[in-house]
C-alpha cells in the first residue's frame, strides 16, 4: 500500500505523456514553449480567472504575487501558522513580516474572527492577541490565506474583512486546485490565486511547477514580467526587479496530459473521501474531515484528528504495524519553527493551531485508491 500512488495514474496516460514530451524534444523550445501558452489558457478557463501565469513552483507563485502587490520590507502580511513553510517563508524572504492568525478547529483554515481581532490589535498597537513580539508592526498590508488539505478558506468573510481595512488577499491554493466554494473555483476566489504542481498535489507534474491566476489585467502583466527578471519590451530591456521563475515546457506538457483526466480524478478523490467517511464516521477515537456547506474539496490530503493528542502516536504505530502508511501534516505550526524565532512568538500563542498540530494525521489518498485498501485501513483504525 502507498500513501500516494503516482504510478497508477501514469499507467493511464503514459503514452500521451511520452508523445507530448517528444513534441517538446522536436520543437526544442524548452523554456516558454507553446505548451506554456496552451496550459495557461486551459487552466485559466477551468478556474474562472481571466489570466494564468505559469511559474517554476508554488513557492515562486506566492513570491510573484507578493512582489506584484508591491509588498516590501517591514510590511505586515497576515497568514496562518498551520501550513507548509513556503506560505510564510516568501513573506519573510522579501523582508515583510508574517503575522500569524489562529485557525478554525474544524476546517483548519484561517479563522475570520481571529483575523479581524488581529487586525484590530495591530491598529490599536496593543497585544490583546498574539503579535510578533520582536518586530514593530505598523499598518497591515495584506492577507495570504491557505486552502489547507484541499478545502478553500472562508473567502466571503476574509475578503469582506480585507476590503473593510484596505488590504489585499492572496489565495494559497497549492493544495486546492480543482476545489470550489459555492460553485466558484479555487484560484478565482481572491485577487490572486497561487497553486503548485509539485508531484503530490492534486494536479502535479513530474518535477516542480506552479501558477498564478488572476482576473486583474495589470497584476497579470506585472507577474508575467517579474517571472522573467522584470522583462520589458524584450529580453534585454529590464524595467523592474524580478526572478527567474518560469515553468519548463516539458512540465507543461506533462500537465496538459494530466489535466485531460483531472476532472475525472477530482470525482474519484471525492468518492474515496466519501468511502472513508462511511467507514470511519462511527469511530469514537477519531474525527473525520469537515467540509463546510457549499464547499467542494480537492482532497489533496485526507486528514483526520485523533480525539486525544496522546492517542495519535500509538494509533500511527498500530497502522504502521499493519503496513498502512500515514503522514502528519503539519506537526509543528510555523510560529514555533526555528526559522521564525526572530518574530518572537511562543508556545500558547495559537492554541487551536497547536492543538490541531498535535492531533492531525493523514491517510492514503489518491484517485485510484482501491475500496479494498480503504476497508483494510478503516478496519485497522476501528480495531485500535
Ligand atoms: C506545496 C505547498 C506550497 C509550495 O509549493 P511548491 O510547488 O512546493 O513550491 C505552498 N503552500 C502550500 C500550502 C503547499 O502545500
């Protein structure tokens, strides 16, 4: 049994992938080839955003989005502590200050109520809610919300709060491409949506890749320029500071192939999630994932919670003995990571994120997981 079986998918598309890679070898435009344009057009259409900008990774997508919004040294960007390091890393990388906001205990996404309180606390200059203790924070500039495990954050509320305070919102949709909220797709829910094509994500390539999606023409142009060293009219005119953040033609070729079966795969992921829910919802040892009304998850991960933190370790041991692979995303919230020690946060600042980090674990999830495997997994959990 595997945690994510990419081979099962490859079997279905291998001939098509090989043909598309061969096309790249034939035309020789390894960088910014025609596959990029085709992929950008298709994914923009799929997500409902007007423009798509392919780039080198999900991390670069977030970086490009922040650069395009003019984020720079000293500015406060509010985000969640319960995410992959990249979300907050890019904020620090450009000298801005990540300000963490606690999460909702059911969806694991940024809690809009905590968001409002944090903004108020910054504006009042008073610490009635945890703020970076080692940094002086002035006006909050923007928000990077994350669609953790495949479910979109509560953008109706987050966007409204942002608007009220004159802030922008970026959607970290690295885990949620293909998800939807009230019929609107991930990557079209805020001003800029950023996704990742890392192999283990719902739509993954065979290496690194990412994309920014937006319906704002000006931001799209900025991000297009910044992904190629701030290019102006041509290659040797540079009008702003940017990065080398392009997506490779071969990765775009792989993605075009995978995208042809992606809608079907989203359905299969939903079926696998439904199957787990049926098998596991009766257990008194765990809590199965909560999907908010109106939301459709992309099920990047199927993440449960042990009812008690002390039972997670023994539960995972028991599953391991039964040859069932599991993973913990994320065992240490970002405010407690050494990399962010300079912000001056401490244990207890974000009790919900800390509690979830101590209790979550993920089960094997991919479109082609068999119901037999799911039954085996559920039996092992129920007998624990
Ligand atoms: C994977 C991931 C990223 C980074 O994407 P890469 O393509 O690996 O750079 C950013 N944010 C979240 C939430 C992720 O899961």
